[in-house]
C-alpha cells in the first residue's frame, strides 16, 4: 500500500509551479529646468517628471516620462549612465517624441547598481535629473 502511494507523493513534491514573469518597476525622478535648478520650477517652466522602467528586458532599462503612456520627460536630452557594479558606462539621447511616440531612451546597462544623470541639451544652467537603481 505504501509502495502505491509513494509515486503519487514523489510526483506532487517534484511538481514545480509556473515561473512568474519579471515585474516591471518604475523609478521616478525629476529635472528642475528653471535656471539654476529652482526646485519649484518657474512661471513658464515647471519641473519635468521622468522615470526609469526596469524589468522589461534583462540587463536593460527604458528612460521615459512619468505621466500616462510614457509622456512627461524631455526630448533630445542626454543620458549619462554608469553601472557601479561592473564599471560599464555609456551615453544616450532621448528620442524626439514625434508621431505619437513619447520620448525615450533604451539603455543596455547590464545587471547591477546603476547611476543615471539626464540633462537637457543645449540650454541655460539647469539642475540635471539624477537617480540610482538596480537592474536585474
């Protein structure tokens, strides 16, 4: 009797539940485009809300806006990043935001702790956006 139950128990113990897909995490950050980084913006230039989307693709992230559908970040901004774990670094540019596609930049940073600085090009002195995050 025990011998008949053993295969059923072994099968149920060895059964592995389905692997859950990776969760996409959004890390918001902002840029204060008013001259000299006024944290409240200015009358004509409010703070810009950007975000890093992590988890869509292993070893890479997407820089985009923090408003619905990815809007809200700068167009043609420069993105400088450094992977603090591996020492890799790079530079990218935000896209132009034309034809209904929000501005974004996809960075292949590799896994590890990443630091990112995003600043407008060209322009007067402004406080760049800065954030750090972990890329799986």
